[in-house]
């Protein structure tokens, strides 16, 4: 028996150096406009989401951002994938009825923040603490005066509990003076997070610097076009770009941010209903990825899911006549699509009602109903819409390459 134990001890001594050591917590600091991880400059490129983290890392991403979910499992999954996490803590919004003049309510939030940081501050995947997300949304500058001190109090608490990780606050773009206000009234904030979309992006960093922000900036949400920026039909339906148009715009924006050495987190690494099921979704409900994911990988030196596969592209999507027509007349839609790898493409059409419930700031929206009975095959690349009750709808097309990638587009239309 003693020989057996001695043999085990000898084997253990040989194998011990081969076993992975527990990862140590990193020290994240700020130096000028840079974020440093254990003293090494770090660019926070990545996305917001909670799944498919290995595929996110494969694009060249370094970071995942959360909004206030319980972060334990996400931190563990991110560590396995090789990602850092901006751990979000949800500060409730006045637009949703929260009163920052109510000290008990504020204290309850701070208790939850303390609990989160106490539990996870030594996790090796933590990059920073994200305090709130667009808490100032729908507030006038005067109304927002109650928000900035609340962000400061939370940031000050976070820094006192964990001096090894910086604190970030996230604003909805810069506004005329929002950056200046948070800089003055929340001086404990180390990193400025800005959510911005479309043609706001090329001037975003300069506008933040113009309001006096001298520290690091991360674009914590970005996309090709926000629905509030989009063109509209005569009846007010926002016109969504195709996935190909989104990818082309995202390539430009990511290149500009890379030149500025500003981290970028395209939104959303997953799928959600916001105006449509596809507007901000980088994936389809059925799991396929779209060309903006490919644009991320191209910008960061990685690869999209599936390695060398490239997404199909929509070249044109249109109705043959006006987008407002009678039930009797109907309409025909035509599509031209291609695949850069020559993959055979499968086309799927769907009619959905125009959503009547619009969330604010990304609030949940119900998925509108579908009307499959309204579609008639017209050709390999076209479809006819017929026999729909008067109302407002969208015609969606999904083009799949059979290898995990897809292209999407839609046309708003009206039946009179």
C-alpha cells in the first residue's frame, strides 16, 4: 500500500504542471484614453448578448456586454471562450416610474449592486462594471439632473468595493450636453459608453471629446441604422435596410472606430423583436447568422461562424407597383440575390402585420402575427400578395445558403 501511495504521489508530481491553474483576477486600469488589462492596452471589440460566445470570440471579439442579468454563468462561459465581460448593472429608468428622490428605492438598488460586486469582483473575466444603460432616455436636461448624481453614487460604491476594475456609464449618444453633464456630476466614471447608430457614428467620438471627455470611450451599441433615423412610408412605417445594406454600412463604421482606437459592440448578438424580428438581430430565430457578423469578423481579423463561409447578399428587393394597393389588386414582389461562394440559395417569404406596440429604449415588444395564406408563388425569385384584409403589413424575405448563413430584407406595404 505504501508503494502504491508513493507511486501516486510521483505521478501527481509529474502531472501537476500539466493541469491548468485557476485563472487569476485581472487588474484593469485606465491610462488617458486607453484601457489596460494587466498593464497591456486593450481594445474592447465585441457585442451585447449571452449566447454563442465561442463564435463571438472567433470573429476576433474580445468583449461581451451584459445589461443587468445575473452574471455568474455568463462570466464562466465568457472565461471559457476567452472573452472579457462588461458586467452591466441595471439602474432603473425614471421613464418607467422609478423615483430617484425616493431614498429607500435608491438604497435598494445599491444593495443589489453591492451584492453583485462582492460576489464577482475576483472573477477573471470581469473587465469593467457597467452602471446603467440610457437611464436618461426621454428626460429633459432638467429632469436628467436627478440621474447623474445617482450614477455617481453607484459608481463611487463600485470603485470602493473593487478598485481593480473601472466603472463605465452608458448614454444614448452624446446629446447636446449629456457627456459634459456626466463628466461634471459623475466624476467617478472611468469609461464612457455610448450607444449610437447610423450616421451619428462618424462624428460620435469627436462630439464626446468636444464636450470634455478625455478618458476611454466604448461604443456600447451600434448598428447600421436606428429605426428613429430611418426613412418612412407615407403611413409612417420605418424602412429597414437589408442585411446586405447593414453589413456595408457596418464595415464603414467599424473601420472609422478602429482608426480612432475606440472599441465597438454591434447590437445585437442574438435575435430580438424590435420594430421587426430582424432590425437589430445579427441572427435569425432559426439560428442562421447574417452578413453584419461577417463584417465584424472582417474588421477584427477573425472569421464568422462556419469559418470560410460567406453570407448570401440581397441585390434588389422591390414591389412591381406602389406599396399601397387594394385588396383586389394585390401586388408582386421581386428579388435578386447572390452568394459569393456559389452556394445554392433557398428563398422563404413571409407576411407579418406591422407592429402596433413599439418599445422605448429596447423594451420588449410582441411579435406580430403572420399571414401565410396571403402568399402565392410567382416565380423562383418572386411572390404575389393577395387576399389580405385592409391594414398595414410587411413582406419579409429570408435567403439561406444551407451552410448556416442567411440574408434578410422586408418591404412595408398597405392594403386599402
